């Protein structure tokens, strides 16, 4: 399924570097040397709900900044902004059934820590362009045909990044067309918590 990328989202994608530079915080990464500052547009990513169900296709601008905190130890801060289109089936919170075609906005941020070695000879600043993940409703998130993984693209690890850990994770989805509601998914006290839901409009 191909998701149309509106002009507003394209402008958002182009604005990511300025927004990243103006942020007063590095999302909890703390002190360190900035070693990676990239951005790219993700198309046709699949989103999963609390039941493990694929409930939407996402298109979003992502910015990734990585700081080296000490030798072999890194912290990454990511920002996300874009839109979603629902897949028919269970809602993200699993409380109701939704039709295909509900549209809305998504915004999020995440912070991760990991150990590894940075690859040499790669450009570490700038716009990587569009990455079409080519997901279908039957795919497993992270395993779609075109999935791009910045971590393995820029870093190597002797233990397949077993040290990779989320320390911040907060996403909000808000229906704007064909449905209603807001769903939030976030990491609180080391556990993932969700609230709200995306629901269909009541039939008249």
C-alpha cells in the first residue's frame, strides 16, 4: 500500500535539521561528543498496537542524533513527526475495531543507549532522503522488505547490539479524518504504558 505524502509533511521533513539544532535538550543523553546527525523520510512503515496487531501504515520524518559518551558507549536521540493511515482490524489499544482509511498525525521521541563501534568512511551529517520500508499489513515491524536500520548502517557490534536499550519512548497519535481519538504509547518507569485509543466515527 502506497501512502500519499502531503506537501505539509514534505515541508516538515525539510525542516527537521533546523528543529533538531534548536532543541534545548538532547532527550536525556547528557554530555558527550556528537558523532552522528542525520535525517530521513520514512514511507510505508507498519505500526503495531498493544495486542501485537498491525493497525496502521506510517509516513514520517525522522531525525537521529548520536553522542559518544565514552569509548564504545553511545546514546541516540530520535524525533518523529508525520501521519498514519489505519488498517482494518483491531484498534491500537485493542478496545474496538477500526476500518481502513482513518487518517491522523503522529509525533514521538525516543532515547536509546548501546555499545558498539562506529563505521568509518560514512557521511555523518545531513539528509539521507526517502526510505520506503515497503511494509504490508502482514509484515512484522522491523522486518519489511525495505526496512532501513540506521544503527547497523553506522555501527557494528560483536554481540548483535544486545546492549541496545530504550531509556525514553513517547509517541502520540491523533485521528483527524474518518475517525476520532488520541492514543499515546510511552515508556514509564521501565514499562510500556498506553492510554486512549483511535476509534471509528459513529454511524448516523
